[in-house]
């Protein structure tokens, strides 16, 4: 998102600001929301700098799925580091990944790598520190991520964050996050969106419905993949009460 776009956004906010100026409480709230929206958008643009548009929308490598050759294409990742990343699988949180990378190449280089390599974070339980490691996200945008919890699905995330940045930036940010799907109600399309999912495994996810608890999920899916892969899949699913 260019700085010219931010200027356009600021101009577009003028009717919102002036329309609420009546000295009442709602006017003040509207003005505050508009200013926060502009600040969050400007912050994201400043942090992103001159990142190439194609790079900003390219698929991110998942450290639990990428090959060593794919990992070595990431800035700062040598063949030795790529082998260590693969050897440390599975990573069950972004904090785990960051700890491993920071030890190998340092904190600054790790953050630079996150423009190409990332473990998706659960919007509903991620920490502020993990959100702030997303390239281009600062304190104000991290606050907006947290403000709308709990998210029901990614559609809600796109709608809420779309109040602050344009559609292209929403989609860039969406690459870094997910909302767990309910095992008993998720559609085939939602199941297939889980990283590393295959048609065969999606069928097995559906085959054992309804699930009564996560232990059942672990037992049934454990018939097809090892415990590390079960744990990796488990990151992306949940069981809602009555689901």
C-alpha cells in the first residue's frame, strides 16, 4: 500500500471527522475511531516500506511443510539453518519458530525472514508479541487484531481489519493468521484450507463425525499420521459447545 494511498485514506476520512463534530459523545467517539483508523493504516505502510507488491501477496512458506531447498530461498536462511528448521519440526506456535530461528540467525534476521516464511497464528489465542512479528504490524494494528476477539471465522477478520486498511493489505495480513475450524461443522472447503491437508485426510476428518472431544480426534486421525502430524493438525481445529 503506497503512501499516496494513505493520503487518499486521510482525505476520505474528512467527512467522518467533520460529520461527527457536534460536541456530543458520539461525535468524539467517531473522531477517535477515524483517527485510529488512519494511524493504523499509516503505521502499517511505514513499517512495510517499499516491499514489492508481488512479495506482499505471495504465499508464505510454512516451516512445518517446506522442503530444505525451499527454505534456503528465504533471505538469511542457509542450508545449515534450513536443515535445523526441518529437524525441529513440528513447530506448534510462532513463538517456538521464532525461538529456533533467533537462536540460529538472530532476532533481526528472523523478523526479516517473516516476509517469506511464517507459521500461521491463531487469532483467538495468539500473544501480542507474536502479532507484532508480522511484517508491517505495529502497536495500533496489533490492538485492532485483539479488539475483535473472539473471531468466528476469517470472514469476520477481513471485515473488521478492512475498516483500517485496503483490501490488498487485508489479504496480505490474512496470510499470517487463521481461525480454528469446528471439527463437527466445518465445510470441506474450510477443512481443505488447513495447511498440508489432502483430499484423503479431509475425508478422514469428516468420517468420524460427530467428535465428542479432542481425544477422539487424536485417536482417529492418529490411525493415519504420526503424533507429530496429529499435533500439527490439532492447531487448526476446535470443538465448539454443541457443535
